[in-house]
C-alpha cells in the first residue's frame, strides 16, 4: 500500500495489482518506468514523459492478455481500475499500456502489431486530442492508414482516399465511424463530466 494512492482512494486490490509496476523515489513520489524515461507523481506535481517508450503493467505475456487497455499515463490506468475494478474482478488477464501524452510511430508499431486479435479499450481524454488519439490507434491496430488535420475548429480526416469533416467539438471515434461507414470494433471509455479518469479520481479525493 502506498500512502499517496490510499489518500486518492485507490482500493487495496488495485494497489496490489499495480504494485510491481512502479517504484517510490527517496521523497516517496511514485515513479513509473517507460524504458529509460519515467513518469512521476507526487501531490504537488505529475510529470509524464514525451518519448517513444511505453509503460506496461499487468499480464506480462501479451498473447495471454484477455483485455488490453491503452492510455496516456500510468496514473490514468490506476485511476480507471480504481473506478471500474468491480467490472474486472479477475485481473490476471488485464494488460495496461501507457504511451504517454504524445503519439508517434514508435508507439504504433510495438503496440498495434501485437494487438489485432485482442479485446482493446482506449482510455484517452474527453478532449479533441484524446479523441484523435483514439482514431489513430484504432486505425493502427486495424492497419488502415489515416491522417487527421485541424484548422479553424474544423477537423478533416483522410481515410481510404476520402476526406471527412467535423467540427472539433463534435468529433469522436464513434462519430467518424458513422460518417465513414467503417467499424473498428475497438471500445473507448471516458468518464462523465471529466476529461480523464485521473481528473475524476483527484476530484473525488480532494
């Protein structure tokens, strides 16, 4: 049990699940390894690296993972499971992958190449950037090229040699699927009333 997570209201079972996938520094702050760079969380700060590395937690053999969750920080993964633990009482098949706040090709290749047959859920923010990330990762998993452009509040998606346009505040993976007539069959989960599950966790705690 870590006192920071306990103060945030993270139940013991969730802390136990993630215990092997973080360390504490000399000041007691939580540190998550992205393969050379680290995410760090203390009550006064939260720093997530922009890198090509990944933080991975849960089922170590991705081939055995029954549920894969992809998100933008380790604290987001912790927060999500803190709220949804009762939906996943058997955690042995869960795999969480954080790509950090920026998506690039170095993420897409290792993440998407091993997941086409897995049951994937995307846990990115409720904002426009999070929803674009949903689309790019879904397309990467299904190995379908996609390009997204934004100008003056209009989002244009080039997909299968066609352009689709949306107001940025109306864009989502689901809205794109409806307009394009294409289903990725990849779920997205977002908290109601908050941008991220981590925001929701902090609001509940403080």
